[in-house]
């Protein structure tokens, strides 16, 4: 299987089980939902409070609190099978559900006599993000009919060596990839267009967005900014291997806040500037430009010393970066859709001018735009070469020479 085709991380397998009645209703001493002993080895053993994605039906994924412990053996003190559990009463009363709490709430809104099933896995190329998938009897019936995998009360996990792993992984990808990609696209756009105080360049640790009336808290949004750095690293490697001279990566050590990411010297000793725009999703995910970047872009538009490198379908599997790259150095002549014509602008220049005029109008009334950022569909604004370049880079780990 090619790395670009991987959705479920094979290193951590796919876990599944039928949820017991006691786990759903907290009867007896049951306060948790047990998982397989080999689940999530990268987490600590005790009192882990983090977050994970949660799917039910065709709804957008929720990003919920995951409270997880491993069961401690009294005699040996060793830890074995992990368990997820609900949060405290304050969290539940204020609508902040843990994964376990959400499962119990959904099941309580249906007939307790129904059977419920759970799948869990780790997303490939996504910083060990965990996903839980809740299935009712109808969902499980479809899965069993296609895969023939029986879910029992005892949790089980299968890995790549299991002959059913590929079919199960593909089934998950078919059911989740489109929904998940739309969600990530939305979060990435919101993340990149967040405005931060001028006196602090530091990104906040959380970003809240709303979907289906549920607050989704996204932890570690620097993960999304890391995508940009990996894309730049891939382009630098591509340029150097292609024989370009004096390649300089402006953001290698830290963010330079320059209006371009990379420069090199061409055969005529002219300096060439490159702005890299990267995504783990499709080519036409909107590109985010700051006002500073737009000024620089329009100053050098349609010249031979400024290029946009669009890096898309970016993956990082076991330290192997892989992506497709398309290149543009000219603005598109016309917008790709008729709606733009009706709005009265036909190019990126017009959009920039509208934003500028808006800022001037605000300044006349003792106000101003704090920052202008634009989300632009690549194929609308630029003439990209049709052929995508596939490039792969193996990243050396710190302990490798």
C-alpha cells in the first residue's frame, strides 16, 4: 500500500469490541469502557486526559475529551488493558462530554436493549491523533455483511499482519475520509486566518470552532502550522536535488515573517523567490495569504523571479515526507466561476483593492482593519502547471547520523 493511500496508521492497528450493558449503564462497579491491551502504547499509563476524534453516523467528527487509564494489577503493580472513562460531574453538567460520556449519552437516547459497538484507531500522518467510531446495530450489520468481522464483548485489536486488516482499513477510509477531510480543511482555514495580538507572535494552544451545535476544541493547533514547515522542507529538498544554486530556507530555524519562504539563484544570477502553500488535503483547498504576502506577490506578479509552490496530499509516515507539487508564476486571466463576475471583481488584484478601500473607509471613521488575510482557491487565482511533481524525502531522526 502506498503511503499516500494510508488513512489508518498500521503501526497501532484497529481495535474493536461490542460494548457491554454494564459499560453503557454504569451498573455494578463498572465505571469505564475497556479497550485492548495493545491500544495506544504512546500514552502514559495513568490518568491521561487528552482529546480524540469521535464519529457517530455521518456527522462531522467531534473533538472530545478522552480520559484514559490502564488497569493496574494489584499484585505486580503492572498496567495492562487501557480503559476510557467519563469526566467529573462539572464537565458533564456543563456539556463538555468525554468520549465515554458521549457514548453513554447517545445510547441513553435510544433503547438500552440495542447493541452498541466501538472501533478505535490512530490516524496516519497526523501526530498520533486517536479516533473512536460508535456503531449501532444497523451500522454494525453493514460492516459485518461486508467484512465478516465479528465484534465480541472482549476487546480485540488487529494489525497489518492480519489478513483482514487491509479490508477493515479501507472500509474505515471509505466511511470517514471525506467527512474527516472536510473537517480538517475547515479547521486549517480557521487556524490560518486567526488574528493574534501584534505584541505576541505565539500561537494559542487551542482553537474553538462550532459544528452541529457542539463546541469542538482543537488542541495543539501548532500541528497545522507544522504542515507548512514540512511542505517547505520538501520543496527545499526538491530544489537542491534539481540542482538549483544558493537555496535559502528563510524559516528553517524560526519564522522569519518574510513575504516568501525560500529563495535561490537562477542560471542568470537573478534571485528567485518562492512562496510555499501546503496542505494534507486536496490541491484546491483555499490558500491563505496575509496582506504582507499579497503586496509582495502583486509586486512580482507574472515575473520570472516569483513562484507559488502548491504542496498538497502531504503525508508523513514514519519520517518519510511525500506530496505532490504544482507550480505557478502567473495570475489567472479570469475567475473560474461566474459569481465573481457578478460581484464586480475578476482577479486577485481586484480583491486586494477592495480590501484596501475597506481599510481606508474604516480609517476615516477612526477605525482600521487589524490585519487582512484572504483565503483564495488556487485554480481561481493562478495559472498552475497541470502536471504535479511527486516528491519524497526521508527525514533523519536525531539519533541518526
